[in-house]
C-alpha cells in the first residue's frame, strides 16, 4: 500500500510544476509564465559557471557524519583533485558534499555548490567559493553535467542514485562521451553491480560492455588517476595547456600532471 502517513511539507517550485489533478484558474494562468523562471535559472547557471575550468562533480549522502570513513575519503579525494588542477563541484549540502567542498577549499582550490530548494531546508555548507541555489531539479542536473568532466559517486540514497543513472543513461546514449563515472566504496556498490550483471545483462536489457562505463574502487588515489586518464583522452596538450579536441562549451583548462 502507498505510504500516506508522511508529514506534510511545504510546496516547492518543483512540486508546483509537477502537481497533478485539478488546478485553480489562477494557477493555470500562471503556468505558462513559469518558463521565464526556468529560463532565469539556466541563464544564471550558465553565466556563473562559464569560466569555471575543469571540474569534477562529487555526489553522496547528505547524512554521512564527519567521523565516517566515507566523509574522510571524500575530503581526501577532493584534495587530490585540486592538486591535479580540478575544481570540485557538489550539491552544496552536508555529509559527503560538505566533505568534498571542505577538502577542495582547504587545499586552495575552487569549491562549488549547486544547491536545490527542498521542503526540509538545511542550508549550504560553509566551504563554498561559488554557490547557486536552484528551484528546479532539471536545471541543476544540466549544470552538473555541462560543467563537469566526470562524476565521482560516493555511497548515498535516492538523490545519489538519480545522478548516477542520469549519467549512465547520457553516456550509454552518446549524449556525453568519454565521461568517467567512478564509484567509491566497493562493499557499498557490490550488490548493485552484481544485480546489474546478473539481472540486467542476463535479461539483455543492457549489454555486458555497458558495465564498463563504471569504475569502482576504495582508493582515493586510484579515483583521481582514473579521472585524469579519462580527461587526457578528451583533451590534447599544447604549450602546457589542455585544449578541447572539438568545439564545445569548455574554455582552455590546465590539468597539472604533478598531482
């Protein structure tokens, strides 16, 4: 049976947009004008992040406490990414997101948080150099992919899974190419990877080679080395700077080899 006992939470712009059933005349009149608010979120995101440089998006649970090994690993991964010349981008909240932003900022790199309006507000974490808050999930998700060169996925819940499978779908359908997706935590992800192999591949709903889109490890250094190897395949070196092989949204970026 459906769970009808959840506490009533305040409406958000997303929930208003996706509301089904009968609506008031006033709501129906307002609906077409909502596109301008959506457009404004895209414009602000594009304008703010256009000069970001090479970035990696890190996802994971907002519920992971600072004394947890995954929190500490996310902090270390972010430090290593900064040493390698990358910007670190997260959802801007607590838990794994906070750990990654903290590691990036304390290492002297650029720390970016793309927050989302939620019924249960937590506020951004205190380790952000660039901070944006979105009303619409889909606007925010575009920014994570458009301005990142890869994803690192730490253990998390539905939101983390959403970002993981979004990236997998985009890569499988060639909407993005050479986009590394790294899973951190072999024990955490083992059940999901086994299910993909034993159920999805077995039933031919995906191909066996689709699993090669994922790389899973427990080693922060291995996370960053795999990201760097993929980026080097996307870009070519010229005069100490990395240039895109094809014309796209990325500016000139520098990826240090000494990280």
